[in-house]
C-alpha cells in the first residue's frame, strides 16, 4: 500500500489544525484516503503540537512515526522533529536564518533531506496581510508541492469565507502567492502521490466524536447531558453545535454525577438520553450505574479513555479503562461493555448500544479513546437503512397498558429476567423504581426469599445478553472473513493477534503491508467486551502457532478478562502505555518479529499455555 | 388499582398503598405524606399522571407507601434525576422529595444548580434538622453545639443558613409548611406543583426519636401562616427577611413567588415551538443532512 505522511508542527493555537484540516479535505476531494492524527498538550496557547496526515489511494487508518514532509511553523519543530524524517524527506520552515546544529546537518546529508525556507513574513508584508494568513500561504505552497489543482484549494477556502467577500479576496491572493512560490535553492519541489481513487471524493472527513454524535442522533437520542472532560468533550460540543437543527435538549451539567442522573431520569421517563465522560469523571458516574442496575433503567454511558490514574495525560490516548468499565460500582449486576474502533462503528454502535440497553434494561458502557475521538477518518457515507430501533419489552399500546399489574414491572419470574417496562405518564398501574432491594411492584422487601429472587432476576439477563452478542470479528491477512467459517477449517494460523478498540485499524493496515502480504496472520477483534464471548477465540487458539495480545495498557486488560472467562492465558503481549496510539511502522515491526520467531520455533513445540480448561 | 374503571375524578383512595407505614410514632412524615396525597387529588391528578422522586432518608421510605410512578434513588441526587425526568416529558408533573441531610450536605450542589436552573419541578425539603435514617447524626442544618449521634459535643461547624442560601440564588418559588398543618401544606403544595419553575418547599417536621430540640410542640408554638397575616409573596426582600427570622415565630405559607421568570425548558431555544416531548420523539433519524459539510 503506497503511503505518504505529512506532519505540521508548531505551537498550540498557531493554526496547525486549520492547515491540516484544509489539506486533508482537499486531498480527500481529489480522491485520496486521509488519516489525520493530532498530538497536543493540555493547554490552550503555546506548547508543541502536531497534526499529521497519512495519505494513500487505498484505505488507510494509521499513522507512521516517520514522515515525508515536515512543516514547521516555528523553530521548535526544527529542534524537535528532524529525526522523524524519512530518506529524501522535505522540511518546510518559516524561521529566517535558521542554522541547523551539527548533528542535524549530518542527518540532512545522510537522509538527503531537502530544506525549504518559506519567507512568510516577507510575503505577508508584500500582501499587506495579517499574520493569521500565514497559514493560507503555507497551505497553498504545500498544495503546490503535492501537485494539486489550485482551483480546488480556492473553492475550499471559498466555502469558508463565502459570506465575507473582502476576506475571501485576500485569501485568494495569498493562495496565488503561496502556490507560486519557488525555493531559489531547491527549485520546484514535488511530492509524488499515487494515482487518486475518485471513490474517496464523496467520502466524509470525520472525527470519531462527530461520528458518535451523528450515530447518537440517528439512534433517537433526544437529550444529552455532559460535563466537559477530554476526550469526551468534542462529543458534547458536536451535539451542542447541532442542537438548533436536531431540537434536542442539551444540558451542560454542574458535574458528572449530575449529568449521569439527568440522563437516568430522562431514560426512566422514556426518552433516549446520553452522557459521556472520561476516567475519573466516570468514577463519579459509577454510583449512578449501580442505581440503574437496581431500578433496571436502560442507560448508555460513553467512556472516552485517556491515560490515568487521576487526571493523567488529558490529551493523550489509552485503553486503560476496560476493567474500570467492566467492574466498577457497587453490587453484582448485568452490564454490557462495548468499544468503538473507528468512525464506522462509532456511528453504527450508538443505535446498537441503545437497543441493548432497552432490550435488557441495563446500562451499556461504550468505550472510545482519545485517538478515535479526535483522529480524522475518511469515511464512506453511512448506511442508515440497516438501523432498527428496538425498545425491548416496552409497553405503549393503550389496550395492553390497561392489562398491566404493578407486579409486572419487576416480576422476578420474567423470561430471561427481563420484565415488562412502561413509562411514567402511561395510563396504567403504577410502580416504584426502587433503589432499595424490592419486590415485583418496587416496594422495599429485604426478605431472604425476595432478595435471592431479585438478584437472580437481574443477573439472569447476562445469559441472554451474552448468548445474543455478535462474535468477535476475524480478519485473515487483512481480509475480513466470516468468523464462523474460519473457526475449524483452513490452514494453521501463523500468528493470531487479539485486540480491541483503536488498535484494530492499525493492525488492519499492518496486515495489508507489503511486508506481511500473503502471510497467515489472523486478527481477532473484540467489539463486545463484557460479557465476553470466548468460544471463537478458544477454537482459533487451538490451531494457531503463536498468539499475541495487542493492547494500549500496561496489564493487558482484555487478556485478563479472557483468562478470567475461559482460562486461556496469552503470555505474549504487545502493550503500549505511553499515551500514544500504536503507530503503523512500530506495530508492523513488532508483528514481523513475532512472525520470524514463529518460523524459528516451528521445530520446537508452540508455546501455548492453557491455565484452565475452556468452559 | 383498576385503570379501566376510572371514570370518576381521582380520590384519596386511588393513592392508597398496600405497603405498611414504618415511620416512628409522631413522625412528621405522616402529615407531609397525607398533604401530598390531598394536593394531588385536589389538582385532579390520577396516580398514573404524576412522577414522584424520592431521595434517601426517612422521607424516601415513603416511596412505596403511595401510588403514582415513583423513583427512589441515591443519597443527595434526587434533584438532577427529577430534572432529567421532567425535561424528557414536560407533560408529567414531577415532584422530588429530600431530607435536610441529602439536600444541604451530600447534594447541596444539586440544590444550588437546581434553583439556579429553574427546572420546572417541585422540590419538597423534609426538614427535621438531622440525619434520621442513619440514627440521628447532625446535618448542616442542626444547631451548632447540639449533641447528636457521632458528635457528643455538638458539631464544630456553623449551622448553614439554608433560607439565606436559597434566596441568594434568585429562586422563583419559596414556601414553608409545617407537618402539623395539613391544610396549609396542601395549599402550598398545590401552588408549588402549578408553579412554572423550580418550587422550593420546606416542610418543617418533627423527628420524635432524634430531634429533641425543634419538637412538634416547639414548631406548633412558633409557626404561623404568613399569607393569612397579609404577607405579599411578590416581594423578594420582605420574603427573605421573613424566611430567615425564625427565632421567635416561624413564617410559613407561600413566602415568595415570581411568575414572570421562564423556566429552564422554556429557555431552551431548540425546543421553542416544539409541541412534542422528548419521550415522544424517540425514533430513527436521518442525519445525512448533518454530514453534508464534512464531504
């Protein structure tokens, strides 16, 4: 797969995002798949930040550590990012008279780097333009380096300034000026892109947060309550930006407890409502999770992960909250934990989450992470026809409501533990959504018999839930396959990798790499994490030479859940817990290493360990 | 309760519950519980038309002693839950109940933002000036120095000036009742439920087991109906002064009401002109319009 990477670095607030976003959109419209990745510190102005675009004419959804083009908006980029350039790479900078230190001069020579000084201040003076327009000048020059059509860029900028004629005119002059710049030393520079695939032109450029927001609206969410905390805040902002079009109730609450309670009250009343938070914010929401379990109130929580403990690394990524989601809060109860992996299922899983919540009258925790929340995906427009709204055993028909008895609400003998539910304001017998242990009508009942029956009712739901969850998704050599077809037949698997969340897309790119093409590598991706369905994994494990766990946390948390559920121990782990996502080249070399060692070990016995017998 | 036969206006008996009362002899909850039922019946509301939300405490143990759609939640959290319920379905009157412990200790932030937000709900404070259900600890409304369970020497903290706090938040409805006067409480509750905004209703009540200072007799001697005395609920300053001066006599009744302030829901621009409730709007939405600018 041909791939080109371009990284814009500078101070936070300097405009790196706007350059990145406009180039991404332009390239996508030209027929390229673009994957955008942002790094920035937790502050508003200053600090070193970056926006990297990885570009291909095939599907691409990962970031490389090495780049073809570095655009440095200040001299810190020249100090900090030079090592990241590939052989023959290009450095575009705006720092007048910059003298590279000795080790960088050596690097430039060794890697045949081309250095371009872009005299942005001179150009601004000539045009009588303010400093903010330096981004337009730079964008236009990068656009010319990529051999892209100048009119495409002009029409993109035109969309932004459609209502501000004077501003637009100046922008267009900046585009002409920047586009026509030729470096006196290097001459005309061209970064070769592969031939475009026009199929991408009609795609969306979307962040995981936007995808999730659209998915929530699509799923019928009519009330959103949240409290700002990165990386869940972009979802709150997106939902709020849309409020005048969607006519939703949007509430920025005074804290996470409030947000969780407002959403729970709204769900109890019968609408679909959503909240999102991160790490310690979810700690505050977890008492409400327990409450909803007791009153069997369907709810959906988005838990956007970042590294912890405490406030940790606010603007960086992790998969460290799986055990938190699966285990937090008082008491034993049925819950469902699922994880989105990219912009596709960030959308698709929102209706799924609400359906599961209402079908089983449980809380569903939807995990995402900073990488998914803020990465920019090239996304095929969503298929909305496949979505069904399933509200489970909700009774709304007036004739059926008349027949209800209060004791239907928490009937401990209900099939699968899921009793009938009807909404306040319905002309029917009433009940109490009771946070104390209660009997079928919601009256407090601490008797031994009742306690046992009701606990069994609430936990019995787990069986139906688990049995109904889809199998983990299997891909072999980068191709998606039917998990069931592959379980027992086919060749021996060279390497079976297990992962979840944002790891999945990077692994897909790795499997499609030239280096690994044709190898019998299998990747099993878990979207449904709790309850955990392990039968496919157990069977695949038996015919895999080597198994490796791939996660962005220290403990290998999915591995812990797997071992807890079925006894399968996966000693080999590729773990990352430095706040950064898996990078393409980094994960590729880890996988190649394992493939090599698998070949070496072929004569000896494969090192599979079973800590217990599969259940 | 047989819904099909309801052709008569609601009666007190519609709110009868099979669950036996377990409050202490002489507990103020009996009176408040009775007045709540009277007010709902007098407002012509059937149990299926109302949502009653209870915090944790002795008041919350009333959640299964009345009919209606009820909720009994976590300590201190009843206000945001009730607000969420109301915002989802504006057609259903939502009444929340909480004790002084829940409201002025654990959940004080929720009270402050509830009043400030002017959510269209009624909040009934069961004020017995202690944590009854956890066996008589001091709340932030217990008089400083009063010996209580876990504070044999009295609490070192100041007593919280609850009415001053509420009035500092620009409330739109403040009333005070006394658990010994059912008629007064019923009048207050009816006005509160009909109020368009956050109605803060304090009910002074006896706790015969743990509160040996503000007893039923103590309250009976001091309370009076300020409205009967000619108090005008339209004057914020007068109302605040009346509400906070409780040394000799305790003013009850509707102390303050402002009718021209829009409630939280009415202030939501996206909801203006929308006739349906959020509950009625759950369906699959086509969102392709919203992704156009992302292409």
